[in-house]
C-alpha cells in the first residue's frame, strides 16, 4: 500500500520554509556545519550577572573548552569570564561564522540588519516571544523569516537553546550543563528544555554518549530534514534521536528519512499520541497537530523507529550507539536467578528475539564453571544449585564462549552485586572481551543502589551498555536486531 | 461470563497441599504468624565461616536487630557472633516457635524428626535439592511433605531464602542485605533470589518501603493464599506484591484474592507470558506452566492487578503504598517544559487519566507566580515564557491550590534540578503540604544524576513518591485510580 504523503503538509510554517535542496544549490555545503562547527561565534546580548542566560552561555563555552573563537557583544563593553566584550556587532572582526541572539524578540529585525551588514549569514535566535506566544509573536516570526531570507541569512530557532557538539566542545546554550558524555548519539529536538536537563540526565545517569544536540525551537527555517542531512554525513554520529511535537515540511522530512535510515538508525519520539497530548503539544509550540495514526504509518514507511515514551527514546538512542551489529535474533543470557531468566525469556517473546540454543562447544566450555549437578542452559542460571564455584568465571567463560558460538547473536549479562559476597571482578570478567567482541553485549545490574551505580560505571567504561531492567535491556536488543534486519533485508532485495 | 475455575488445578504439588481452611480448623490463628512474628527461632546448620549462608543468616538477624530469641545449632557448639551455639535440636530450650533448616536435603527427614520430638511445629526449609532439581528431588520433597504432615509440622520452602519482617527486624535469610526501608509493601515470591537483590534494589534505589517479604521457594506446603490471608489482616501491609512462576492451589488462591483485593491492592507479576518464558520458568522451579490467557483472565476476575514487567511490578507496589486515595481521574501537573507536559498528557490518555480543568480559584492563585504574559494551564509550564519569578513558589502555590481544587484528584510535579540555577528549596515547596495533603502527589526529577538522587531522597523523605520518568509516574497514578475506582464501584453495587 502506498501512502498519500501529501496529507502531511499540515504544518503552519510551511510557507516560510525555504530549505529545500534546490534552494541551496546541489552539492553546496550543509548549512549546519556553520552551526555545529563554527570557527567563530558572536554572542549578542551577553550579561555579567552570574546565572543569567547571557552569562551562562559564555560560561558553557569556556568551561567545556570550545575550540573556536568567542566574541561576546554587549553595549557596555568590558570583559566577561576573561573574554573581551564588543560594544556592537559593527565592531566585530570580519568573517564571523555564526551569531547568537539573546536580544529581545522586538529587536530581532535590527539585530539581523546588523548581522547582514557585517556579512554574518548564520544566526541562532535563542529568545522566545515568537510563534510559541500567540498571534503577535507568530506575526513577528514571519517578519523575521522574510527579512532573513531577503538578506540570505539562515536561521536556527527562535525559542531555541542552541546546539551542542562534543567533538569541538561547542556548548552553545544557556542551560548550565554540569556533565556531558561524548558518544555517537545526535539529538534533534523541538523543545527548548528537552536538550538540556533530559540530555544531562541521559548522559549522567544512563551513560548515554552524545555527539551533537540541536534544539530547533520554533523551527522557522532550519528544520529536521536539513539537520538530518548533516548528521547523515557526520562520521561522529551513529544514531539520530529526534524529539518532535509537530512535523515541518513533512514530505521532505520523510524523503530524507527514507535515505538516512538506510545508513543510520533514526529514533523519533513524538508527543500528541493521544487527544490530551496533542492539545498540550499544540499549545506549547503553536504548531498544528497531525493525525497520529497517519504520522505513525509514515514514520514506519520511512524506516524510522518510533519510541513511545521517554525511557524507550533514551534507551533506543543508547543501544543504537553500540558498534557491534547482530547477525540474528538469538540471545544468550547469563543470570543469577531462574526468575530473572524467565523474565528475559518473556521479554524475548515480546520484543522479537529468541533464546539461543547453545552449541555443544559452548556447553562443554561452561560446564566446568558450575557445580556438577547444574544444567548448562540458556538463560544460564549460575545460582541454580547453590553458590557457583567461581562467580567471576561463571560470567567470563560463557561470555567468551558466546563470542565464538555460531548459534549466539547477542548477549545479556544479569549481575547481582553485593559488597559482602558477590563483588564482581569486572577486570577479570571482561579481560579479553575487547579483543574478541564481535557481538552486542549488554548488562543489567541489581542490588544495593550504591553498588549498582559503581558496577554500572565500571561496565560502561568497558563499553558494555547497562539498562535499568532485564526487560528494557531485551527491548533495546530487540530494536537493534529489528533495525539491522530490515536494512539487511532491503539491501538484499534492491 | 463465569470462569471455569477448575482449569487452574494444574499444579504438580496439588496432592501435597493440605492448607485448605478446613485443615486448620476455623478461627485458628494463621500459621504465618509463627514465620513472621516468632518469639524464638532455631537456626540449624549455622557456620562460623564468614560469607557462608549459615553465617550470613545469623549476621542478618543480628545486624537488623531481630527482637526475638535466636538459637543457632551446629554439632560443633561454641559461639557465633556472640550467640551460644547449641550442639543439637535436642539441647534447645522448650517452646521454640520456628526452626530454620540449612542442612542438606538428604538430612531433612532426620531434621524434621528432631523438630517433632522437640515440639517444634513450624519449619522453614532453606536448602535446595528438591523438586527444582529433577525427579529424585521431587520424590524427596513428597516424602518430606508426607512426613511433616503426619507430625503436624507446617513447612515453608524448600529452596527458599526465608522471610523478612521490618516491623520486628526479622531478616531470616542468608542474602547479605545492606539496606532495607520500612514501609507498607509486602512481597510474596516463588523465586529464591527475587526477594533479595531485587527487593534491595527496590528499597535502595526506588525508595520502596517494605513491610514483609516471604519467599515460598518450591511452595510444598504454605502457599500464596495462606500468606495472603495473613497479610490481609496485617495492619502494616498496605499492598501485596506477588512474584510467581506458577499457580498453586489455583481455586483457593483466586477465592482468597477476590476477598483480599477488596481490602488491599494485590499486584502480581507472573513469568511465562510467552512460550520462551513459560519453558524457562518451568525448568526453574519444576512447576507446570498454565495457559497465560486463562491465568490473566482469572487474575482480572479476582481483582488482581497484573504487572507486565519488573519496572511496573515495583512501581505499582510503590504507588499503592501511598496513603491518599484519589476520588477521580483528574491529574494536575506542574512542569518546567511544554514538551514534558505533552508527554504527561499522552500518558494520561494511555493510562486512563484526564488532565484536570483547573478551577477559577486555582487559576487566580497561580497567576501571580508567573510572568504576566504566561498562561495558567494544565500541565502548568512554569518556564513557558522564560525563567519564572520564583521557582519555588511556582511549585508551592499550585501544589497548595490543587489540594483545595474540587476539579483536581491527584498531582504530578516534574522538577528540573541544577546545582547552578534551579536548586529547589523543598523545605519551602512542601512546607504546609503534610498538614493539607488529601490527594496523591508524586514527582519526577530530571537533570544531573547526582542532584537528581539528592532531590529524590529529599522528596521521598517527605513521602512524595518519585518515579523514573513522567510516563511511569502517570502510569502508576492511573493504576492507583483504577484500583480504587473498581473497589468503590463494586462497593456501590453490592
């Protein structure tokens, strides 16, 4: 069945979009490069008052050690955090690649005029007061877009916190980040606050590794499709995770997605799934809601993976940052409890995986690690007949055997940790894994919270992604397999 | 439609069950009292080797400060952790209420004989080597049950870690618990390891408050129904959470459940939902699987709430420990982000809640806390038009208004925390809540992991249950409402 793609042209900002491929000229550099890898950034409307957005944005650039030039602008001049403050855009040196506006929405046209005069062609509008705040703001936004277009200026935002790039330490937003982990996940969001505390939570608590984060705010010019095209070619992006409340330029978004999803997984979380959610989302960004069933179908046709909630969104982003590609759906599990094994088995049924039938070789290798009366099975219940002979080998030896077993495609390790007795020696368990790892290996850790945290950190340091429950680990692996299977399948038939 | 209850008599141990009401004599004290509130406990097969199960069980009793008498037994005599060790059961004082066997399965009959001779009528069999380990073990289990029955001894286990009661500090199991929070959740489990690390994880990381935990192991005599009857009358149990792999004495379990669920919520997690899960569970406890669709229907008819995975199981247990009862399904939300508000709205649609329409009074009370251009809406987006005037009042004033608003039945607070800027002052926010709280209030906290943990602890100390995501918080509240609604509805029509 072919899907009537036109139905998705329901976006209120459609008229103002001019980022179709043709407009840029074929082969032109993606404009996102200027926003994510600028050699120089001017920040207009900075503040010396600690904890004001105009102060925090400079602090973030400094603290994270941005590699480009930083030019704060404020009519008062002086210094901020060791940087010279320019009194006006006019006074700035030539060839500034990107200007960030923290000035009031009312002064936007004037600000853009100065940028145009200075030859600045890329502008991030941080301030709110546009389409998200009613009809007057929406009118203001249309004017700004028209003006920028006439002057050849590309806009990100407005009402956007700004981008992050962990590969040049660009943290161009005013949310005071305390922690950020580098990795292969690139976020695109339409919600100002989404890229800040949620991303910080993801990196600090879930050990999610971020490559880029781009908050498009009201999305008046640069939109998801254009960002995706940049991320498609970005060698540091392994997975694209998009939080959206409405779809902009739907046809092009789906066209681009269809191509990108063949190279990299794209995970989308979109609110407005239910009536209440749809109303709430609309009141937030002033966007028009789209029928969720149609949206869902369109996403699937474009090869996009849709997450139903925040947990799944972050967890899928995390699993797709895993460099190993599963060749099949057969999962091998080491656990400390038959009950947990049964939960994983249930989750396999639910999320499209199968429990691997271990090869004879694997069974023979594992047998000596267990008491003689214990069965070697999958899930492997290491405590089935009492405390195992050597708790660390009970994990290490199966893990190594699974890497060579042609019947195993991926591995889940369930650890019970306890300071008194079963304190895992991960150095021993993971000793040779790095050298021989060819399959995805994930983990779940249970026990006292402090120790769980400690062990999780240790595992994550060895690039074993840890998940919050056995079922969530299985769900993530199921999604990983499904994505690679569908890409493989398409490749075969095309 | 009436359900053919007989179909549930599929339990392999059925012949050995003798805990039907009649057998005990009407009005007799529930035998679980001896297992959960014993005045004296003999532990047979203790060990002086640290970290051996026979050592750890004494350590737990001592460390947690069990209020009853403790009598370790080992042929070598001497002392363990300051307790005199008796050389045999024969040497013990009279009137021991409960004996715990850590002796080998082979010696069980001999052990029971000594108990009978000493007049001990309640026995916990910790050791494995019974029905979970094949036909020889199953035969041994049948012999033990027959013998105990003849001697009038009641059995818990075998292959069970033993019970916990936080109200007399009884921690009668060998898993070295480090942390346990007291509360209203009572667990019943059929999996040895389930009551240990999972419970510890629940209490230490999810702030779940435990009242009792009873691991029934192979469930050869005392079963879920009997435990439920005890917990039904237990004033310190607010919710019963059961982890099961198979159903024992199905008809009676459902009869008892039907009655108990009218007084207290009962949450069940049962593995074997899928084919793989069912096979795995069967190999674990040697129990026969029951068709999951039939099981599911039977649970619903008995008023039991079924959790589909470990997260939901622990989260439902947590929300049902909430003392406030919602009078309707209307949720009021304070959030720092429109995107998060939209997620909660979606979750309301999914989990059977509605967003409350705030009363005029409430709107008037909230308005002064926001910048003049901000809308008072639900979800209340406190950052909609920029940083709020006073971040703490943005939470406190709505929270107090919601308590008086007849249109609001429950509250979800979504906090973004940051050490630099939005450090919440929970003392201020929750100042008067305790005095005026009539409705369930739950929270979600996001930001840097360390600060999230710190704030979560502060909120939990004020008895605001914190959940891991906005959707999980909403799901929990939805289940809370659904339970109370169904009980209220039944009460009306009966």
